[in-house]
C-alpha cells in the first residue's frame, strides 16, 4: 500500500497536464511507502542519441527512429540524470528515502509499457551500488482527461505487479 497526500497527487497530475502531449517524469520520497516529497524531473528523451535509443525494445525502437525528437518524448521518457541525482541527494539530506519514480501516459492506460519495464530492470542493475531502496513505479494516465488515473507498480524479474495506492 502506497500512501500519497492528495496535494502531491494533484501536483503530479498538474505536471502531467502541463507537459501533455509529452510524458512528464519525477521522483517521490518519504518513509515506509508514505510519500512526503515530490520532485519534478526533466524528460530528456527528446534529445537522445541513437546509442541511447538502443535500449528500447525493437518494435518501439523502429517507431522511435522515425519520429522527430519532440514526437519521441510523447511516447516515452528518460529522467535528466543530474536533476535525478539532486533529488536523491535532497531525499537523503531530509532523512527520508526514495519511494517511487513516476511518469505520465498521455494516450494509454496507467500500466507499464515494455519500455517502462526495460528501464526499471536496467535501474535495478545498478540500484544497489547507489545504496537506494527498491522504488515503486507510478504511472499517471491522462487517457480519460476528466479523471486522471494514478497507479503504482512493483517491477521485478521483468514483471509488473500493481501495488494499491491511497490518497490522503
Ligand atoms: Zn510508460
């Protein structure tokens, strides 16, 4: 169970709406699956090189190569590493811990894509070296713009399992 203050959920939805049709992304900190800090992070996917694109799964990669950088950011995300480092440092300085990464899906349901799972597993590959706890992965779907959907997932062994969330 992940607990998110309603004010932070509203900020995340506002972030997603502002960036639409691009995906937004960010980090949540807190303690024991209770969120207290929210950090917006820049989605740098629009500026990715061909070698960076190599990490994407094949069907999506061939799509991505044909898209303009702006269009790429509409369907995927990658966090700016410096901003991510700053957020993780701030989380540590405040004596709390990493709880979740989030990003938006502007045109699809709140469910991790194959690319999302690949990125999450890649992060797992070096997470212990960074001495970070395992984060949940939150997706904000704007598919129904009248009623944005926020769902959290635990991603292990290339499988995503939904973790219930409560707004407080
Ligand atoms: Zn996604």
